[in-house]
């Protein structure tokens, strides 16, 4: 760690480095440790690009995730907004701080206008992911990119389903012998793969479709697989013509028959068992036919591992002395046979590899046909097709058009950019450093990354590429006379000194974090803030008492699984903190659940255990960050409901439903009808309503539901149960709030299913079980809950207190059976050959080297993952773990940390076992904490605050949005889906309901699809399809036909002046009515509500909605005084049109007017 005396110097150096990195006049390559403020630097560089006169749409910032793009955009817009409204002195100060000098008048004027200029820029700021950028490029040049205009991008689930369909088509073609080459390939594969491994093997091959395509395109041959066979054979040590059969023939001829007979006679006559056994093998070989002679010679010459027998185990000393000439002949034959055996295994490996790639290529061709038929692309296509578009000679004009619009390229999380993505960046910036491109406009390339945080190797990221691309851009910039800056950032603004010291100690001398051998050094900006690192003893396995198998585990017993004991230990620790008011020293306040983050390498089995342990102790916990939909209890209950309604004879399904959230039966309730029944459980239920009301009610409901399940679409059926009938509340009460996400996703899946297939219940249930849909939950929402996440999911996040709970296992990802073998005839940058590492290839040198390269890369990424995990912590880091029956894995996280800390930490007794602790007390003064509800005072209030408002002052303006529940002291508006994109879906639905009614019915689907693809590319395709389906269902519903007729109008804006009763200023109301239907005698006001919180009755309509409609009615009364005014809410989720009675609207209007008579506070609420 850095000495305290050097901190001020490091801070000055960091400020200078940040200023250099933000300067757009130079290209910069920034290597930033965790927590050093890379987003801050990125935003400042974009601001300086804009201040220098660069048009907003000439700046391209590529981020790794949509969340990172959103955060950066929000920061940038917020700063520009502050500039737009800042007083002159404040603006001069802010811009001067950014530039590091006094700004001139032009820069101040420019800064003031940037907010509007950015908002008005065509397409807005280009702060997007690489996939979003490629999508934009291909939509701009679809034909050149190989797509039809208006193509769609498949979701991961859709791509997975299409690949599976394509694989089945290829397997069918091979099995039916319609394609002889494919049939032979399938036969070869079947001889080398097991039934269990085949599916994963083929899936692995299909994931490498881009690499396979590049390999097959290298040679201009009628059969490109022949070229693949020759090159892979050469890489494995084979010569031209070395086929498996040819090698076997040569092996059978290593010893003439006469020598075999002589050897058999000599050795069988020996008195040594070893010689006699060997003589028997030779005798068999001399007498065997061609089909079995190889097996006999292999027994004689080779070990079971396939290597040549050692001299000691080959011939005894007696035979060696008595028959030296024969011994020489046999030894030579042994060595030759062993060499040929290696060649034979190499040939078998080549045959198997080519066969697998032939099958995979056939599946890929079917996959491409499926995508072409659907007009779709997958995410990898976006990268591949864009790269092809930018590297094709015939597309130079595309590059010219793109290049003419881009002046500054910024790359965030550059260490996670894979080689193909780097090639796209390389092509985009090709003209930055040459010819007119380098002189016409100032151009720059900027990248920020950290090799130590490269943890996405499974997505193709190679950390060494960060430095390699930096050197490449350096040479190009210098060659063009441009300025280049390599900038390191080591000062952490996030983490306290004890944790950073532990990081430095842990990774001191550890290889693999960076491409070079540079020392890992961190400095803490938060000097004086207290913090600690604790290393807890692991929970170890103990052998259970097999003689008492029926005795349940005791939580405190050593027989309890170690992962469960650890979960209990962590949950108890958190519970004590919350109960005892444990103080977070640096903030001077008690620890809150939201301060705590529990990090895991893999979710199961520990995530489920720690979540349950927290829930049992009443600790607020957010649940898992990802949910596999088909395995969620809430979804399983819904699937079981469908099962028992479609197949009443399924007793297990019905029993599960009766005991689940729908009915909540106990075992005793179930026993009443199940015990001694004559037929199925369904018969017993429906034929025994007289037993009690519980049975009668269940029988009535299930009978009715069974009729609905046959006649209604799956979405309508399940939405009716969860929303209309209120069963969602039962699910949440029983399974926790996280079940709500699973239920929402299940309904979305049901809605999307109806757009792809006939809406049958059986088909939908099968599609859910057959899918691999995951619900990704955003746990960085500021909720005051303990978070449980994987380290990969926590990338970019932080927490005051972090537990590392899964530290004793080592690399768990199953090694791929397909290996990369370098092609020595091509440059190192060329895609390597693909080799299937069948068992026969286990000892081949090239295969061994490839496996070792994979092992080393995984070991390095495993250690980088630990670095990411440790640096998520701000104030406290707790390292612990649980061991399996075989103990800790070699080189595991726990051992890395323990070896580093044991010489530097102190041993203390805490909660029982001895722990190791690195600790620094709080030295810096902490601002007093006054509780979570304390208001932050921004400064002295101005004098005019105390002045009374006079009647002749300007009137008060109120929008309908101010008619909220807090104003009216009513109930809160239903919250709807707890998701970030809920508001966006609502806006999109409003827009579709505004424009689609004016179109012909047969044009609506295409128009809606195109609109959503253009306006909501951040939504997944299935989410866009769900919005389209729900909107069209409303428009096609005959019950709502009058809403879209010739007498209707959309989005009617109005202004209304409400006079004050006591001579005060009028209240002005402005708003916009979603739909207005005007007939000869009446006017119908319709307001759309898109949330899921639909009230069961009109009387339960939230007061805020009633107040809004009341204001609309008051406005329309002035315009249509002689017409009857009616108001209704269209709930788009059901969908249903609820007419609001006049007395309810009158009461809401009276309450609102009374409220508006009271003085309004700063929030718009009545005093």
C-alpha cells in the first residue's frame, strides 16, 4: 500500500492524469484500477469533445452493457442541464474546472447551449453497446450487410430454439441417409460420444459457427472439409496420406510372421511370468487374422494408456542376455508400433473432428435458412455481418459515410472487448490517422479498461488484446504525427485502505492478472475512513451418522451440510448488526440491509440457502439476481395447474395445486379426499363436495377453470387467475416478492407465445418447460435489501459491506471438448483449427498443449474474478467459505487470501472461532447522522420565502399529474410491474393506441412492429411482441369498437381556469386526454392505464385516477356545456373498460377543489 505521506502527491498526479485523459486533442489509453472513476473520466472527455465544437452525433462511445450506457448518458445530460441553468459565475467555474484554465466567451456560450444541442441532435448521443451500434449500421445499410430491410433481432431464447430446430434437421438428414457424407459423419461421432455428452458437444460446436465458417472459407475446394482434414492432420503430426486404415496396415506389418513365431517360442519357454505373458501375445498375433492382429500387438507393445511399454516391463534380463538380436528387433518394433499408434490416434481425432464439424456446419446452414425465412438475425450476426461489411472492398463507400460522421471514438470496459469487436473499432478508425481524415477535423481514439477485471473469457474477451490494441493505435497515431498518452489510474475513490492493502497482498507475485509482470499497487483516496477485512474459518464437511438416517439435521450440528451452516452463520451476523445498531464507521450511522452484498462464484447451492436464512430471520433480502423461469416455484405451481386441468387423472399435479398458493390446503385437508379413494384424486374431489366447504369450493373453482383452460388463450386464462381473481397476492404472500418477477415474465411469455403459435394450453406449457428463459433482476435499484449475486453480475457495482462466501472451490466450468489448435501455416492472428479432444487424443502433444493453454487461461480468469470480487467492497470485506468432502481446491480463493493475510493480519476471537483481521479505525470526522428521514439543508433560505402570497400575483398552474393520492389523502396508485422499463412500455402502448386506429386493420401489425423496433431497441423482442399483441388485442376487441370510430379523437390537449371561491388567483389546469368520443348527445372521456394493478371493482379505483378524470370532465364541461359527460378508464392489461359513476367523479372533483383552496407547499401538496 502507498504511504500516507505520498497520498497528496498521488492525488495531484491523479487529477493531472484525469485532465490528460479528458483532453480530446490527444488519443489516450487509460489503464484504470477498480474504483478509480473511469466513468467520471469518460463523461469529462465527452464534455470536452462537445466544448471543442464536435457535433453530438460525431461522438461514438461504446460501452459493455446497456446499464453502463444509461449511467453515462444520465451523468452527461445531468451535467449539461446544470450548465444550461447555472448562474454565469457558477458556469464559468464549472467549465474552468473541466478545462483546467479560464474559459473564453465562446466556450461559455457553447457550454450554455450544449444541453439543447444534444437533445436536438439526430439520433441523440451515441452512447451505446457494440451490439446496438452494429444494429444501427446494419439497419442503415441492410442490403449491403446481407439482411432484408426491417430485419428483427432474435432474443437469446429464440436463437436457442432455432438452433435446436436446425440441429434436429441436420440429425434427421444424417440418420435418414439422405446425405451420405453426413450419415457417415454421424456414425463416426456416435462411436466417440456418449448419449449424455452429445447434446453439449454439438451445442459447443454450434457456438463456434463464426470460427468454423472462417476455417471452411480458407481453401477453394469442392469439399472444404478435406482441406480441414489435411491441415488438422498436419497440426497433429500426420503426413499426407496418413489415414487411419493406412496406419493400421503399417502397424500390423512391424514384425514379420516368422519373427512373431520366433519371439513367441523364445518367450513362452522362459520361466518368467512377464516373458510368458508377452510370448502369448506374440503367439496370438502370429495366428490372428488381420482384424485382430492389431489388438494382440497392442497388448504386447503398449501400456493401457497407449504408451510404449518401458524396458523394465517389456523383456526380462534373462531374455536380453540370451537373445540380444531378437531383443533389438522387438524393441525396434515396439517403438515403431508406439509411434504409429500415436499417428493412428491422431488420425482418429482428425476423423472425429471433421465429422463433428460437418454435422455442425449442416446444422448451421439450416439455422441460417431459418433466420432468412424469418427475416431475423442473432446477436452474433450483428458483429459478424458488420465486420464483413466494413472489411469488404466493395463496401468502401459505407466506411466513407460512417467515417465522415464519426470524429471521436471512446471505448469503455475495453478489457472485455473481444477480437472481432476490436476489428470493427479498428476499421471504423482506419482513416483517423491517414490522409485527409487526420487533418480535416481533429479526431481521437480513447479507451479505458483494466486487464485485472477481464472476466468474460467465455464471451471471447482476451485481456492481452487491451495492451496489443493500445500499441497498435499508438504506432498509427505517432505515424500520423498525433499526440498519444498512456495513462494509469491507481487512486481508488471507492475502497478504504485495509481492503486495498489486502488486495495488494493477495495478488503480490500472482501471475495472470495482467499480460505483463507489473506489480499490483493501489492507493486509497478515502484517508482516515475506517474499515476492515476479516478472514473467517471455513465450514468443513463431516461424515454423517449413517445409522441414524431418519434424524433431521440440527442447524448447529456438524452433520448439517457446511454450506447451510455458513448461510446460517452469515445471516446470524447480519441479524445481530441490524438488531444491535452496528455502526458503519465512515458514515456514522447504523448498518442497513442495503449496505450488504453477498458475492458468489456460482448461484447454486449457496444462493438459495442464504436467501432462505435471511428470510427466516426477517432480514430484507432481494433474492437471486437471475431466476430460471421454468424452475421457479411460482411458475411450477402455474404449470401444475395447467397439467391437472388438461389431464385430471394426474393425481400428483392436482395434489400440488391443492397444497399450493391457489388453495393452501394442509395435509389433513388432502387426506380427507385422498384416503381410501376408489378412483383418481380429481374424481374424489368433484364427487365429494358434501364433505366440507373447503372441498366444495375447490371442486367448483377447478371445474370452472377446466372449461376455461380448453376454450381460452393461455394468457387470458392465467391473467384472469392472477390479476382479476387476485391470486397474485397469495403467491407473493407465500413465496416472497421475488415471485412477482417470475409471474410477470410468465404472463409475458404467454402473451408472446400467442404471436408465434396457435394459443393452446398444452403447447404453451410445453414451450415453457422446454425453454431456458432466465429472468434477469436488476438489484442495483436502491432498495434497502441484502443483495445476493454472482461476481459476474456484480461487475460495476459496489457495496459498503461485502461477503465472499464461495471461496473454496476452484474452476467449476466444465472444460470444452473442442480445442483450438494453431495452424502453423497461417499467421498467429488467424482463427485456429477446431479439434475434438476425443479420449484417443488425450496424449497427443498438440492436444495436451491446447488443454494446458485452456487450463492456464481459466486459472488466470479465476484469479481476476477474485480481484473483481474484493474490489466491490467500500468499507468492510468478509472472506469465508465452505469445503466439500475432499476439502478446498488447490489454489482456491480462500487459500490465496489466507496465504497473503496470515503474516499481516491479527488474530481475534469474534463470534466463536478465531478470525484474521486487517483493520483501521475511523480517524476522519464524520458528519452527524440524524436518521434516514433527515432532510439535507442545501443552504440559507432567501428572504422572500417569508413573504405572503398576494392575490394579484401570477395564478397557480396545476397539471392533472398533481392530482395524486397524497393530495387527496387516498390510496396509492397500484405500483404495477417493478421494472425499469414499465414506464417505457406504457408510453409505447399510448403511442400505438394513438396512431394505429387510423390505419387499415391489415396494416396495423406491420406498422406496430416497425414502430417498436425503431423506438424501443432497448426492449427485448419478446417484450416488444407482447406490447404489440396486447395493443392489437384491444383494437380488435369488438367491445371497444366505439372508441376508435369516426367520432373519436386522440390525445386532446386542453387548458382550464378554475376561479377561486374567495377572490384569489384562478387555478390553471392543463392536460391531455388519451381518447375523446363526441356524439350528438354525449362526450366520453377515456384515459389509458397500462399498469398491472387493475382494481377488482370500480369502487377500488385509486383516488389519483378519479381526480385526473374529474379534472378532464371539468375542462370538457366548459367546452360542451349541453352534452352529457361520461368518463372511463381503459385498463390495457386485462383489457377492460371501467365506466366511472358520476357521484364518484363529483366527490373526487370536490375533494380536489377543496385541496386546491389550501396553500400549496413546494411539492404541490395542499398544506
